[in-house]
C-alpha cells in the first residue's frame, strides 16, 4: 500500500469526525494545507500542514477525548508515523505544532485570547502556555520556525463551508516529500 493510500484510508476512517470547531478533521486538514500552499510553502511544509493532525486519525481513542480531560498526544503519534515515511522537514513541524501553540500563548500578546474554546481546552491539557525557559528551549529547536508557520495556518483553518482543493490535489506535495 502506498503512503498516500494509507493517508487516504486514515481520512476515510476518521476524517468525518468533528474537529471540535464546527469543521471536520478532513476539512481542517485541507484548509491548513491550502493556506500553506497559497503562502508559497515548500512541498514538505504543505505536507506537514495537511498531516499535522494525522495522529488523531491513527489512535483509537474516542472523538471527544479532550472533553474527557485527556490529551491524546496526537502530535507525538503523528510525528512517529510520519517519520517512517518522511524526513524531519515534515515530521518535526508536526511534532512541534502543539509546542508552537504553547510558545505563542506565552510570547505573543493577545494570542491566547484569539484561541477558540476548543483550542484553549486542548492547551490546558497540553501543559498550558510556556514558561520563559521552555519558550527559549522551543525557539532553539531546528524546526521551531516552520512549526510556528504551521501553527498559524492551523489556527486559521476552521472556516465553516470553505471550499478547498480535495485530498488528491495535495498528492504531488506528499510524493515530493517522501523519504527516498
């Protein structure tokens, strides 16, 4: 089975589930990738944008896991799966996109206030805003900047009814980003 076929299967299994923001997991992924593509991101970062929440499609936990007070650690699950098929330019922004939210919540005035209630809930479960020493450690990581870009697209990609390209549209980015 090709990697793209596995990705399609994951979205077929769980992509219709709620993202907690009024859009589905698939709609959110497509919106995030489309924002990255429109911003001129590399194929690897477009792929990371599309697949940043793939961990939600891979675990077997219920859809409402955050409402139950549990952090599924989807970023770790997703990054581990992605690192089997892609290099760090895809897997690392995915691994760090939660840390990017924690960083921005601490470092950028007004960022936390702009988060949706669902994002605020997940932030609490994920450890809350960074303390100053954690913020610096985050910034010192090689993929901090792409993860911040990804995080901003992630935050914007929650628009009800937005028409985007379909999953197949992003296949060339996925295939260009595969580990050779």
